[in-house]
């Protein structure tokens, strides 16, 4: 195998490794439910993105089914 001609200096090693540190995730507050979420992601708690309802959550689907059943019975 090839061997380096000279020893790598600590400055070069440090410059290369400077981006390897673990960074804290950026979080913002959801404008709808005020829970912390990742920026530019749909809120997993309420299903809103940029002030609009984007996805239906499982709880909401269950509530809609129950409502539909009640309306059929009446």
C-alpha cells in the first residue's frame, strides 16, 4: 500500500475534522399547535404546514368514522 511521504500536520487534520462535530438540531414552534418541529416539515402533532392542513392524522380519521356511523344510525 502507498504510504504518505510526510506526516500530516495537526493543523491540516484539525481543518479536515472541524466539520465532524455533532450539531444540535434546529427546532421552531408550530404556529398552529405551538409544539416544537423541524423547519420546513409538516407538524406531526396537528398536520399543518405553512398555515394549511396538509395531512389527516389517525385520530381525526377515527373521529370521522364514528361521526359517519352516528349519522347513519339517526
